[in-house]
C-alpha cells in the first residue's frame, strides 16, 4: 500500500469528524513527526511504500485520532511560541492563550531577574521566558513528577537552563531570596463546566492540571497568592491565566493580600483570560 492509498484510508475513516483539508493536514503531520517525511512527498513520490512497522504506527495513530485523541498526544509534540515541545497525557497541551500570557510576562521582565512559574506542567511558560531572555533565573514548579520529567526533557531538547522542582503549590514555603516575578497557569476549570467540554480534553488531558475542587473555583489561586505574598519582592509582579467566570473572585483575593494595580487582559477570543498585579509590601 502506497502513501496515496493510505491517505485515502485516513480520509474515509475520519470523514465524519474532519474536513478533507484537516484530514490531509493530520496525515502530513504524522508523516513528518513519525518518519520525517517532507510535506511535498505525496506530490513528488506518490508511489512510495510503507514498511510493516510504518504501517503499524499509522494504523495505531488513525485509531487514536478516530477515538478523539488530540493529534499532539499522538505525535508527542506540540507547538508553543516559535518552538516545539514534547507532550504526553501527563501534561496539558499548550494553548494560544498561554502563549499570550508568556509574551506579556516577557515584556515585563528585566535582565537578570528571578522568575518562578507555578504549576509549570510541560514547562512551556518557563521555557518560553528563559529561551527569549537567557539572562533570567527561571524556576518551574509542579506537583507532578511525570510533568517535571517532561519539562526536563523539553529543556534538554531546547538547550534551555531552567531549575525544575517537584512540589505542591499548597506546601511550598519561603525562598532564601526574594522573587522578582511569579507567573502561573493553575488548574482553573470548575467541575460543572465538564458538560461543555469536548471528549478530546476530558478523556485525554490530565484532570489534575485542569479542574478545581468542587465549591472552590479559586482554590489554587489562593495558594499561589499566598506564596507570592511571602516571596515576591516589594513591587514584584504576579501574573495569572484565569477562568473568566471567576476573575472577580481572584481580584478580591489579590486586593485582600497586599496586591494592587490589577491589570486584566482579554485573549484572542475576547475573553478576560489573564491578569497581572503588583505587590505592595
């Protein structure tokens, strides 16, 4: 079976889920990720044959995609800013909104500053910050050892030096020296929102990184703010990615915890998705 015939199988099997151009994109992405085939190979060498191992890999990928597995988990790779990350179901797939937050943080950093990324996951924010400003001293913290292993793998891939720590945001204490900037994209999806979420997210992405406890939608923000209150220098900045439904609650927490100058920004979809605040004392 050649490369064109296999593409036709993908089109037939996935036709109820995706448009033809989307299926072709998925197929080309798999060929590139799995076999390092250039996107032009279908046109230039349509009769190329797959080995038995290659066919097995494509068959497995097709089955996963048919069952709503995100393409990023199938290939084990996701794009973020101008680089590529390793991902697995142990970490969230980076979103465009998180890219926006990272770029905002970068504009606020000054050379040589000490930066902490709480609930770092794949390390996308920490790596994006450090890669674009190597003078910064960046630390990424996550409760999941598996997530930190992915973050370490990404830092090696990108040749970016970040300090990685396995720790619970609810338990981290005081640092030996003050931090200049703290950023976090903590779990912020309230459990009641599950009914509106696609199975691609619910069935594959890690719930520990997605959901808040029932009856406490700002649970993780409370602990991040507590850490920031103790460890940010005077005038230091705190950045969050947030659930637009609970942004007022987060603002109240900040105002009650020695923070001011709260600045809320909308994401590319028009949702109030991120904020910054300054520590007063």
